[in-house]
C-alpha cells in the first residue's frame, strides 16, 4: 500500500496521500503537508460520511469522489474498497492528471486488497 501512495505522490502537484478507514483511522500515509495525519483522516471520514448520508436521501448512494478547493491546497477524498484515499495537492494542480492518477491508484489498491 505504501508503494502505491509513494508512486501517486510522484505526480506533479501532489503533496501527499493516505488511506483512511471509514472510521477515520489512518491505515497508511505518505503526507508531507505539515498537518497531522490523524487530523486529515478524521476530516475525511466525517465529510465522506455526511455526504454519503445526503446522497442516500436523494437516492444516489454511490459516492466516488469529493474535491475541496482551499486557498493553499486541494483535497481529494475518493472511495476505495479498503477505505478512503485522500490526496492533497497544490492549489494550481492539473486536476485531470490528478484524477487519472487517483483512478489508477484506486485500481491498484482494490487489486491489492482482492489478493489479500
């Protein structure tokens, strides 16, 4: 799992990534953001749980990705079988490239999980 995160972090503009359980517990992290892993993990779990509940209410329960754009960074929270893939990027990142690399990383994570 760490190798997948390390590979993802080599993408231009990505500052770090991590996998978080749906309960907010950090499973694996390779972050260089200066913010504690546990803080981002709790944030990711809370936000995705609330949005998932809202989507269920409108009969659209399949959450794929949440993107938050802040002044100093972009945060991507993505559903994976093992948990939530969190990616932190620079604010002016190429979103298309990041989404492609996230998709590839989720496929690798899901395949890794299937072989365990």
